[in-house]
């Protein structure tokens, strides 16, 4: 009877460990500071400085380790684009049509450039140029000299440019609300091709020689960068307005149907999807096989990148529509509540059993043999990690089973 009870108790322990009755280590809050206005632009980090723009018309330079304000640049209108940074110079746009170049050490202006329309497109830097889109002329992309702000060329589409751009091999790629994905020569500003994707096109990603871009009708497209032809499409349940993320053979795409999707980059097949409590409008961040993504439900989520399992979620006071910055074990993100958050991430993501969880009383049945339930693997996997989070506790439980059977 004792031996049989040991077998069944071990089986019960294995079931508990493999069920949802487990929790992960939680992050610790370093600091939370208010910026004085809602934030829809993502924080940018360099050398212990954190840069964030807000709707109150200011760009702030914070000391990342303490959250102290080092300088404030008054743009005079809502900062609507995430800054690009190079050699300590920040480039960002405002809703009244000004692109600024600001010294990141002192917060002083180097130059500015005026357009006739909102700039909510994140600029990119490529071969000495600053490239950005705006609402001018119903959708224009500019190339400026990054040192002087002098115009090199301008390309006009037939729809607003609201997503960030992508550049590779002397070509800049961008989506327009006229329903086209464009490829333009970065030196001359001449069009190479324009692909009609059927609805408003947002921010493209170049990953392993393929362009990945979302559209307002909820489709993620994999596009040949040489021709603009579709390689595959995957339909989601909501608009895909943010730039996808590519890691380890997966494309992670956020959707306004409340889900984040992991798609096989080669085949276009779904690997997993995870539902949050609200629309997801920003690109996720990646660190140590973890996806960090914010949602309109006011939470920042940490999700296993291979299996789509949530480790933890942290609640802000407003929607999290920005991409987090993960630097040296710290996670920085901003929210519509106007706050900037700093979290210290757990040193490991080992799943542990909560202390208050009761252990059920085993029913002793000596003649019965415990059934082994196989845990299915994902349909497609990137390069595997050493062990999934539940492997260690499950292995212990299995060892107890084998030991008990040997004693019989």
C-alpha cells in the first residue's frame, strides 16, 4: 500500500507541476516618474540616458538608473514620433510638422526642418541621411542630410505615412495609407516598385532578406524585396499597425484583435498566439527568449517566445502603446497615463510552485498504473533553448515515479 501510494502521489505531483498551478518570478519596480502628458512614443536608451517625448510638447532626457530628469527640450507641440539616435543626436517629429535634431547630452537644438503636416513616423538613419514620412501633400517621404537638415529628395504618395520606414541595400521601403508598399532608391528618391496590398499599409520589417508588413485589413504579408510580390499572407482578426519583430525564425506581429502572433517566417504558418485584454498597437521587444509587449488593457506582458506562455504581467495606470526598451536586465516603458516605468527583470525565468498551493490527497489503488500524458510540441520551432521552463520540475516528478516503481 505504501509503495502504491508513493507512485500515485508522484503522479499527482507531476500533474500539478505540468498544470497551470505554477508562477514565475516577478519583476521589481525601480521607479515610476510622471512626464506631464500622455506618451505614445517609445523610450530610447543610450549610455544610461533614457529619452522620451510626450504630448505636452517636451522631449526629456532622464538618467536611466535613477529616473532623474537631466534636461527638458520644449518642442512646443506634441512629440508624436519615437526618436532615432546617432552620435548622441536625437531626431524626432511633432504633430505640427517639425523634425528636430537635438543634442542628447545637453538637450540643445542643432537644427530643425518644417513640413506641412503631422510627423508620427519614426525616422531612420541610413548612409548619412535621415529618412521620415509625414502627412504633407497627403503623404510624403523626405530624405535630409543628417548633419545639416538639408533636403536631398522628397517622394510623394497618395496616402499618409504613419509607420516607420525600413532601409537596406540602398533602398528605402515604406507603407502608405493609399494601400501600397513602396521601394525607393535612397540616393535619388526614384521609385523602384509599388506593391498594391489592398488596404492601408503600415511599417515594414526586413528580416532574413524578406519584407514583413501589416495592413489595416488584418493581413501580415511576406514580400519579396526585389519585386514587391507576396510570398505568403497570414490573416489576423484586427489591424496590424505596428512594425513586426523578427527573431529566431519567427515573426512576432501585434494586432488590434488583442492577440500577439508568432508566425513561422518561412512558411507563414501560425506557431502560437496569445490573447491580452485589449488591442496591441506597438512592436514587441525581445530578450532572453522572452517577448515583452504592451496592450491597451494597461498591462505589460512577458511571454515565452517559443511556446506563447505568459510568465507575468505588470499593470500600468494607462494603455501601453509603446515598445519597451530592455537594457542590462532592466525594462523601460511608457504609457498613456504619462508615466515612464523602470523594472528590474528576474534573473531567471524558472517556473516555481506557489507555497500556498495545497497538495491533493492521493487515492491509493495498488493495481492501477499511472497514465503518462504527452505534452505536444509546437508545430514549428526556432533554434531550441536548452530546456523549456517546466522541464526541470517535470523531470523531478518523473524521477519519483521511476524510483517508486523500482522499489516495487
